[in-house]
């Protein structure tokens, strides 16, 4: 593959939203070369911000005992907290949040 073909393939993959690492794997080139070609090319990465808003929200989850150690006044009537865990359980008070959106017809 000559230099111009490589540049055009890198630009096409970047425009489709691929990262330099993904481009390197796809084309079988070193990651450093893919990074160089991405930064020297004129095609920026596709803006993902506009498409995210159009995708349906599937769900949002938070780890148990996220509110451990917090004083929360006037809790809503439907407040759910896990009182079954010890007050200082491993990871208590340090939440992990998962927000899932539709990606395509069969992927989230």
C-alpha cells in the first residue's frame, strides 16, 4: 500500500470515528504511525456529541451505598438506599455510575 492510499484509509477511518489505536489495528501499522497520520491529516474525528442526544436512554445504574456518609435532608418518598450493608463497607461512599444508551439496532 503506497503512502497516499494509507493516508486516505486513515482519514476515512478517522472520519468514521475510529481512534488512532483502532486505526493501527485495522491497517496493521504501528500505533505511533497511525497517530502521526491522524495528526498530520486534515480530517478531524467525527463529532459524537450530536448523535448521542438522538439515541434512546436505556438505563442508569449506581452502585449500592453511594450515599454512605452523606447527610441528605428531605429525602424523596421513593428514596432507596441499601441499609443492609455495613456502614463502612468496601467502596461505600465511592459510587460507580453506568449510563447506557442505544448504539444501533442491536447494540447498546
